[in-house]
C-alpha cells in the first residue's frame, strides 16, 4: 500500500506510531492524543478521513494483510485486533486542541 493513498495516515504512523512510540507515548491511544493536541483542525480532519477510508478498504482483508498495509504506511504498531485499531482511530479529534 502506498503512502500517497493515505497521506495523513502515513504521516501519523511515521511520526507517532513508529518503532519508538512506546518510549515516547506508551500506548497508541496516547500517541493519538499527542497528535490531536498538536494538530490543526484540518490535520485532524484529514487523518479522520484517511482512517475511515483505510478501515473501509481493508474491511474484508485478512488481519495479517491489514497489519502489513499499516507497516507499508510507516507504522510499527501491530494491533492485536481490528477492534483495537478501530478504537485508536475513533480517538481522532476526541482531544480538544488547546
């Protein structure tokens, strides 16, 4: 999967869910919260839209293929289930900016 297909999601994965995300943010949800605090309304909206499109596009995929697509987009987090991924994606915009 190419990062140009999901530019906001690829950027989020590379910047927040990279190989050191546990050291920086402890959990994927805290990484999303950190993004939401720093991001503009437009950036949060773009990420929310990419997350929704990614979930729709991969709805019928095998889980191993979804995780491979996430790696292709720059993510190092390997969620244990689709519901774990959906829970983190649902947090886009849940944190109000300062």
